[in-house]
C-alpha cells in the first residue's frame, strides 16, 4: 500500500499558517478560505452571466465594482455593489411586470421575458433631490443635456440609464426605502428597451429627453 497523501484542504491550511507566521487558528483560516471561495464564485457568476462589454460599461458609468450577482424571483439578472434585499428584488420584478403589461397593451411582444433583462445597482451619488425629496440618483456626463435645466455643471442626475440594448441592460441607484420608486425606474428604463426591439422609430423619437417629453412613454 502506498503512502497516503494529505487532503488538499489540510495542505492549504498548513501553507497559509506558515505564510502568516503561525498566528491564525485553523478555524480562522477555514473562514478566510470560505470567504475567498464565495467571492471568486460571485465574480465567476458575473463573468459567465454578463458580457464583458456590458459589465465594463456599467462600471464606467457608475464607477462601481459589481461584485454581487443574483436573480429576482422571476428570473431577471441583478448585479450589485452590495447584496440587494428581497424587497429590492421584488420591486424590480414588479417594475418589469408593469412594463410587460403596458407593452402588450401597445401591441409590443418582443423582449417581454424577465430573463431578457439585466439590472445593475450602483451606489447613489445623491439621495435627495433639489426639493429635499428622497431620490437616489446616479451622476452621469451631461452629454446632450449640457446647457439644459438638467445640467449640474457637466453632469446630470439620473434615476436610471440604459447601458445596452442587446443584451437589455440598465443601471439604477441603490435604495434603502421607497421601493415603489425602483419599480417605476425599472419600468421607465425598460420602456426604451422594449421600443428598441419593437418600434425603432418610436424609440428614436423618445430616446432624448433633453428635447422634452419624459416617462411614462407607453400609456
């Protein structure tokens, strides 16, 4: 009978203890290994579930690192900075449900599955608007809004922003309350994507809010 080889986990623990000068207990090392494994798994889920192009664009727009990957109860993909609560995930589903209902009312049927959508949740750059109302928003470059009433000095505050039409993806800001606002933002950003895939002329006509108009687009 040959020599028995030690379990790989035992070898890893022993190596880490030696590396750290023998100051950590086995339980602490195992906790560290588990935490690293969870982080790596989460990052792999993000890499597998989303194109590098879309992830890169979300990071560019918000300046955040999206290290959490999950799904809503109905199957929409969610990528976040911190793990979203059940209330947030349900609010996203409600927004998509409202979107799909009004889309069908308007005769649009493409991209009406929860799994068609990816929502990135970034850190809010502000949590109250100029009237002091709760309004978690993301600061983005003014672009075509430069010089308009929305221009805050080279940037504007947006409740959400489409970052990809194919696949369907947009960013919203983190909320700690007023989750009905999340549902509204999801529906409104989703309107642009539904129109892109169902009615390109109407999509182009309603894409730029700097010339007037707003949400809801679909009535």
